C-alpha cells in the first residue's frame, strides 16, 4: 500500500526524532541528502541568532556523535512533535512543526522492592527543549529526504 506524501513526510520526521532520542548518528544522517544543511537558531525573543550550521551528511553524522551526550543508564529523552503544517509543491515539501524534548529519568527500584501502595511510573520527566522544526524535503528515488532543516529553539541554549 502506497502511503500519501504527507504521511511519508511525517514518517521522515518521526525517524528523525527517534534517531535524536537514540543518539543514532547513522540513522540520523541517512534521513538527509548528501549536501543537506542544518541551521540551529536561538529564537528567543524577537531577534533570531544563528548558533551553528552543519553542511553535509557527514557533518550531521559527526555532530550527533560528538555533540549529543549519551543517555545515562536510567535516562532517556523523548522528542515530541505536534501541530504539523505541510506544504507540498511537486517533489519539494516544507514542514513547520512544533517540538518539545523531555528528559526522562527512571527511579531505581529500592532495595527490597517498592513500598506497599506504590503505584504507576516512578521517575522524573522534565521539558528541556522546545521550539520549531522547519525541514525542507525533496522526493528522491529512495523517497522523501531532508534537504535543509532549521531548528528554532524557544529556550535559551548554552554551550559551555
């Protein structure tokens, strides 16, 4: 069964968020064309400030490997996208989607087990990133691929 273009495009974005959460550099890079670019922007307030630019699939792969800290033994991130707006013009597409990334840290089971009456998920979830993903995609022989991605952060980003 052939999926609609909109579904195929959202599947690319879904694979992007999973690769982000898994820190999977090869899967992430495979979603982009060889000459793709990523712009990371501080979009807090009224003036956008370019924080960084990646050019090419190799640079994207390297950035995931070098700049995204691995999760701890009981930690994870969950990248959630919502409210997509998709515009398709032939073999080109633009997406504007909101995102929020959550830090998830599972509690350690206490020695001797959970106390009587403990119920449900045990741990902490906190939002750590929010903003807009604005990918431009192109239909290729292998399906839709990201040509350019603009990541607009709505929380101040610090790299120290």
